């Protein structure tokens, strides 16, 4: 009950504070059960953590993020920096995986107590379980203070909170603004903007530096930045940091805006096993959602294809799904005719022949059953190859003897 309560508190509290949760769905129970910091060398932190899967299925394409938060009070933490690993991994059902991490924190931070958070994240950006460590860090004390409460997005006369995902057209001017206080000497900074396709672990659509801004000693001013226009419908996440001489001198501020139009996303894909015997089904649970602008497109299709590692088709299933703001959970079953391990699965979300989103997963061989079945398959493959080789040899020998007898008959 304690884990569930904490998950609910986190989901509601952090959906307003951080950019990664866009729907309040029941996230899979993949947790960080242990985390340790092994060394601090200048501004580099090295440590390890253990991820545990409390579900009875495999979740595809997990990775993790390291967050640096100023303070130690859970309800008053201030996001300073985030680093997302590109090291994709899987956690077996009811099992664990241990990972090492290296994180370089901004050297200009204000010295003091910080919270280091290790958190599992899915390929679509859904945040899962986490573990916090309170640490003392030393910095150069050359850091500007961003007032998160002042942040907003303005489109014409309309204003919205920074992460509410205001709906805009591809021609609208989207202005993000926030208040910054300079506690130190005069400083000139350059805003660095990165715009992601929905979440910080998805592709960067635009990256650029805006015009320099000077803060006098002790000055507080509002920074206003016009976000880049996007032609493709979807949800965009803009990340803003302030830099001096290519060194980060502020925390991060995130802004979300949604370009209206046809769209849809695959949130996650779950597979029940990493091996299947002839006569069984590959059972998949797929969660999808329609356009980011909340409109209703009617019906789309999930196109799911399963193949063996060698590329042979196992089966293909198409299922109609609603395309609206609601999260849709679909159960897909694909019959298996021959024993197979680690099937390659392709999932596409389609509307009127147009691919809105797609994911491809290739489960590794984790379970003992899969490892044994893999050995059995390889054994029988070798037997089959040996039999065919023997048949070929017998055919060649028979052909040679037949040819030789013909020659002798002619003599």
C-alpha cells in the first residue's frame, strides 16, 4: 500500500512540476530498489542502482534518467539538471537488473545539499519508479535562480502554465517566459533551447542559442523567448537553460505546446514472455492515445507483426482502436506455430494508411525456460542441418555411382 500511495502522490505532484507525465495512467511497477554513490571526483558522480520488475510481463526499451534536484524536502525540490541514459535495457518478470551510472553535474551550482534521483523511464517518456539519495555538492556558486512559479506560455492574448500543453496552430507565435534572479556579480548569459518531440528521451527537433542577456549585480528580470514554429502536429517540449562561456549557470525550465492536427502515440508495449512453444500465443498489452490536441479522430488501427530472429513471419494482427484523448489499452494475441525465443515485434499506429507512431522490440533471452528452449532449438537445427547434409552426400554418392555404372556399361 505504501508503494501505491507514493506512486499516486508522485503522479499528481510531479505531473505539474515536471514535463514527462502527460497522462495519469497506471504506470507499470518497475522500481529502483537500491542505489549507491561510489565516488565524487570534481563534478563527476559514479554509482550503481538496481531495477526491479514487480509485474508479470516484460516491458520493452527501458532506460533511466539522473536528476539533480536542489534541496532535500520532497515537496520543495527544485530541478537543476537532468541526464537521460541511452543505454536501453529490459528487466525480467519478477527479477532485477543492476546498472552503473556516471553523471556530470553543472560545476557552477551553489554549494549545498542536493537530491540525486535515479529514475526508470520508458522509451515513450513515461517515468516509472525512482530512488533518491541526499548528497552534499560543491560548486563555483555562479548560478542564477529561476522562479518556477513565474513561468508561463503566452499565445496572443492566451496564457497557460508552462506544462499544460497549450494548443496552437503552426503559424502562432508561442512565447515562453520566466523570472530570473542574479544573486552575484554582473553576468551575460546565452539561453540554450532544445525542442523535443514530446519528451526528453525522444528526438530533438530543434536546438539553438537565443540572443545574449545581461543581468546586473543582484538584478531580477523576466526572460521572454519565442519558441520555434512547428509544421507537424504533435506535442513539443522546449527545454531552456542559461549558459555562460558554454557552462550551465541556471537550472532547467520546461515548456510544452501542442500543434493541432492528426496524430497519435504508442505509450508502451508489454510482452508476457521471452519464449513461446508451438501452440501458445504471444500476448501483448499495448497502450495508445490519439492526438495531443485532445481532438477525436474516430478510429485508427494497430498493426502488429511478430517475426523470428531470422526474419520468418510468425503472424500479423490488425486491431481497430479509438484515436482520442483517452488512453486505450489493447490486448493482442498472435498464435505461434513453432518454438521460438526472443521474437521481434513491430507495432504501428495507423490512420487512413498514415503511420502516426511505431515501436519495434526485440526481447533478449532472460528466463531459464527461454535459455533451455534456445538450446533445444539450436540442437534440433543442427540435427536438421546434419540430416540434410547427409542426404546431400548420399545423393551425390548415388549420382556418382550411377554415372560410373553408365560409363562402365558403355565400355
